[in-house]
């Protein structure tokens, strides 16, 4: 049967998606015994991404047959490509779930479109999982485009972590708080069990997915992989970081197109995670703390704008922070204007 189903949720990153698909093709060429299918879920892109994928299907129909439903059994070097084209942006978890529902592989890989597989990383990840049946999820080492290591493994966040991480107070956080959270007390080049891995590239065992369930669609984007890993760990599955497999990650090329929406999604998802796993009271503490931070930042940027310091930049930030305060960091419906913002 298919060994690995790779699900790529894409939104307006056509060129990067094309490079990602080519890197998968190159990786499978190095591992002729690995059966791979690729399911691209396009979240309503307006840049020709879906058309590009259709072009690949047309250009190489023998090697890239478009399949309906779950893929049939394959042996040898097989790379099947399927396109699921959404009319609108359904969000990252919902789109990934569309892929999971039609995937036929023993393992399911969530892969961002702004990534490139290095060498035989796909085969390395599958082989490690095959050799360790108690492992429910594995993640590669992520690299920046310049070849430096990108932080991708984490411990579960505490309330203290939430009060500092990704706020203007982050630079004032006790060093041990964020270093422990980002697992900087361990070497980058050692295989190790971790609490969770970031969602740019993660491989999940099908049996574990069937036990734990799909991604929580209450997260439009951000923290959905944290929640998923928490549920894997709670169910007794191990999560392992495997640096012998490497993936280049260009980081947030979809979400950077909509700065205000990115702020709202990131912080709303943080609140949802803490409410879900630490209780409603903790969730409200995090929500009001974050809102207070944005009030402070809005006042600071407004003051800088008034004195004439980099006014275009200040105006952009004022709009973004005002957008966050207007949302009150409450969950948004998928059809809302904010929810149409991002894709990975």
C-alpha cells in the first residue's frame, strides 16, 4: 500500500509550492521502494497555484495520475498527485483534514508549501517510525534557507510561557523560561523524544490519527499542531524529533501577506489552546493579558506616529493592533473577513 501520504495546504505561494513538489519528486527518486502520494489542498488561492498543480497532472499523467478517493495500493517508486481545490480559505486544520480523509498511506505527513525536502528525508522518517511502533509522530530537523537550524521542537507551554512568548515582553523574559520551552538545553543533532513539533513538517502514524482524531478545526491556524501533539501525548503516543531527516522551511510565506490577520489568528489560537487544555479561567487570564499587551503597543506606536517617527510603519502597526483589539481575541467563524486571511 501507499507508505506515505503528504498533505500540502497552500494559499497564494505558487512558486514555493512548485519547488516543494519538485523536492518531493527528487526525494522519492532517492528511495525507489517508498510508495508516496501527494495531496495538495489549495485554499482558494488567486495566484494560479491550482492551475500549476493541474499542469503537473497534465504534463506527466503516467507518473502523476490524479486519483479519486483513497489511493489504490502501489509498489515501487510511485508518486501520485491529487488536487483538492477549495473555493475559499477554509483554514489550515480544516484543509489538512480534507487531505487526511482521502489519504491512503500508512503514515500521513503534514507539509507546508514553503518547504523543500532535503535528500532522502522522507524515507528516513518512515523508516524510523517503522522501527519504533510506539512512536505516533516524527518530525525532521528544519533548516533556514541559509542552512542554519530552525527551532522546531518544543516542550508544552506553561502559563508563564504564554505571558512572555510572542509578546513585546519576550525580550524581558527570564532566559530559562523560553530556552526550556524551545528545548535549547538539548543539542540540535540528537534524536530525542519531545512534547511537540512545529507543523511545517510532521509525520503521523495512521493508527494514532484514527485513535486521537483529526486536527481541531476550531483553530483556524496556529497552535493546531500543538493541540494535536498534546492529544497524541495524552493518548500515550510518543513524539520524536529526528534530525537525520532535514527539511528547508522558508517560514510563513502565506501568513506574512496579511499581517493583521496573522496577529489575530496567532493570539486567538493561543487563548483557545489554554482554555482547552488548562481550563476556562486560565484561558481568560491569557486573553486579557494579551489584550493588555496590545493596548500598550497601540499607545506606544501612536506616540511614535505623533512625533513623526517612521510614520508608514507606525500606521501599519496601529491598524494591525487595532484589528486585534477589535477582535477581542474571540473565536471567529470561517466565513468572517479575518478568517479569509491565511493559509499556512
